[in-house]
C-alpha cells in the first residue's frame, strides 16, 4: 500500500521541479525566431520521416487543447514555418510538413535550448538521469 503522505510529497516535489524548470527555460525562447509552443510543434514535425507528421500526432504531444493547437498550426502556416495539407489517408485530418525556414528556425533554437536543458539537468549524474527517465516513463504508463 502506497504511503499517502509520501505520495503527496513526491507529487508536489515533481510538480514544483517541473514548473521551476519550465519557467526557467522559457528564457531560452526570448529573442528567437520561434516561440516555445512553435518549438514544440516543430520538435514533433522535424523528428518525423521527411519532416512530415499528422496533425493528430502533434496534438497528442502538446500540453494544450486541440483547438489551441489548430490555431497555433494555422499561425505557423501563415508565418511559413510549416505547410498543412489534407491527409490522403483520412480526409478529416491534416498533414504537417516543416518548411526549410521552419526547420532552420528549429535547429537554431534547438542548439541553445539543448545546452540549457543539459545545464539544468547537470545536478543529476547519469545513473540518476536513467532512473528519472525510468520513473517518469512508469508514471506515464510506458
């Protein structure tokens, strides 16, 4: 049986650490060509084969609502960061592809953001990082 007090304390610690790290990393996106939300979309799109992915996969990876993702994607299309076409396998869906400008902007921000993540995770050694990854995967049901 899980100790209730310990579970609540662990949750609060995890939540506060995530929040503090997230807020600190928001600075990584100041004066960059893309916002943090745009970066999240481009992260999913640029990792996909041919930098093309279904909109529903992007929505699944985002921490905002589906309508918010759709509005964000439409703004990104307007800015020339991605293209959006009908999904040939599902006429109700859409397929997103990173443009050269979008991929270039993503790479520019990703380099600095990766350094920032590594720096902020540096208090943990490799063994602790592996354990953290295993624990978060377990909490996410993986």
